[in-house]
C-alpha cells in the first residue's frame, strides 16, 4: 500500500468508528422511551398471541438507529476484521458507561431555582417539576444499564465471530449471507440476554420470552431490509479506496483469526 491508500484506510476506519460510536451511545440514551411500532406506521396493534400473552410491537426508541450500528459494524468487520470490531466495541462500551456515569453525577447536582421556575409548566399550562423530569428521562436503572452493556458486548463478539466464519466459507461472494446471517444470530442473543439480565425476578420467564420474541421479529425484519444498504456501503467504500485496494483489504481481514475472543 502506498501512503495515500494507507491514509484513506485510516480515514475510513475513523469515519466508520465515529458513526458506530455516536449511534451506539445515542441509542442507549434514548432507549428509555417506548414507542408503538404499529402506530408509527399508521397501523393497528398487532395483538400477537405468544406464550399466553398478547404482544404488540412496543419498542425502545433505540431500535430506530440500531440499524446504523449493524451496518457500520458489518462494514468494519468486512474491511478491518475481528481486531477492528473488537477495538471499537470495547471502546463503545467504555464510552457508554462513561456517559451514564456523567449523567448520574449531573442528576445529583442541585437545580437552580430560577431554572425550575422558568420551566414549571408545559404548553397546556400544566405544572411539572423540570428536575424530576430530567432525572426520570435520563436516569435509567443500574440493572438495565449493566444488562444493556453486557448484551451489547456479547452481541458484538458473536457478530464478528459468525461474520468471519461465514467469510471463510463464502469468500468474497454472498455478502448478504455473512452480513445478514451474523446480525440475525447476534441480535437473537442480544434480544434475550438484555431482557433476562434486566427483568428476571420482575417479569415471569414466559413474559420475558414473549417480549424477546416480539423484539426479535422486528430485528429479523430490519436485518433483511438492511441488505441493500450493506451493498450500498460497500459500493461507496470500493469507490473511495479503489476496487483493487478494497478487495485486498477485505481479503486481509478475512485471513485474521476468527476465534471467539
């Protein structure tokens, strides 16, 4: 590689890492909001009967941008291999943990009275406590934070492992299989790990399983729908690096170890 290509490679990793980190952190922060997937599309609730429970597609707001994390993770995996994905995944976990520590600290700061007075009514004139709202929205439970981080890291490790295994089988062909296949496996694990760690003892095992199935149905659908975007990302990168350089970088990443850790 000449110097120019090396610089492009470094720039590519920085850009993909920035996109990955930004969306991973934001997804964790906005995940406290639950929204109706059906109502967002103008549809009636699904009313799925799963394990004795009636389930709708009520999802955390974080799932809106998690597809961006999936795509960038697969692109890093394709061009920078297991070391690249592990490096950025561990860094994301550290940054997410840091974000929650800062939020926890700011929640303990005493609010200024003028700030409370200036923001004590909504647009309809109803009174509310601004400091309470701040803490309620940003102050996710410690158990949920730990569960989310554990599921995130485990999901990323599984994703890179499956992706590289499929890469060795398919070579440079069947991009859709290794990108979609690795996401489907990793998100299956992520969906249930976070729920069991966060809600065991609060919800029954059957209810946790039913929620997990509903969430995974959504993630399965999204993973399939993302396939064209994966190809679009590869096209842009191939144009940026040059077809031959991009293929060489991809082949180098495929030659790296695909052990789980």
